[in-house]
C-alpha cells in the first residue's frame, strides 16, 4: 500500500499555494532551465500566490548554495517533514516559470522567515 503524507491530501483539496511556498523542482523542468555541472532538483519558491487552474504555470525563484541575491538561512529542523532547505544558501532572483503540474507532489515547506518572504515578494516586482 502506498504511503501518503498530509500534503498529498492538501494538494487535492487546496485552492492553491501562497507566495513563499517551496518545492523541489528538477533543473530541466523550469523555464529557462537551470544549467549546471550536474542535473539535480533545486528548491524553488513561489514569488506570488498561485491558484490552481488560474494559469498553466507558476513563477518561482530558485535557491543555490553557491551564490545569489537574497541571503537565505537554513530552515529550522522542525520546519516540515518534507523540507529540503537544510543548508544556508542564496535565493537567485532570476525569474523562472514552472508548469503547475510539476508543483504537485513536490511540495517542500513554507518559508518561515517573514523578512526573507518580504524580500522574495519585493524582488519579484
């Protein structure tokens, strides 16, 4: 029997996600893709609220441990059972577009730092 988390149910019943929600997205699935030495999943954060069905894609910034524009501390250990933001790094404010289909099943957590969230929203404008 498959194992389900509460987020699996939430994704089925929520109207969407708020700005500051993090997802694990494969480098090749964002537009433009993230080109690096190796293909992996980077954390992506929504830069604005996304309502399911409102658009075929969501706008994101991605996170890197090697540099960017917004300094970003690791999330607390108790952030979420799926949190992938476990090291200090940077948010790269180069806008990416991710198909809404790729958000499903890739939820990580919600940004716990209100100052960082404000910086994300401001940089997206």
